[in-house]
């Protein structure tokens, strides 16, 4: 952060982080978030269908 000259408040929320980080950093983070959401949705729908 010192090297880039950015303050801490720039990284306060997820939206601000994605605006300032380069694509090569943002894309893997988005993929990881999607990999987490899919099993949660699957098991939620599966549990609802089993009832």
C-alpha cells in the first residue's frame, strides 16, 4: 500500500477493493466466492426438496 500510495480507507469495503485491485487479483477472488456459493445453494435447495 505504501508503494502504491494508497490509504487504508480505500480498502474498507468489498466494492472499494474491487475498484482498486488489478484484474489479475480480482478474478481469482471472484472465482473463490462463486465456488463457495454454489455448494451452499445446492445443499439448501436439496434440503428444501427433501422436506
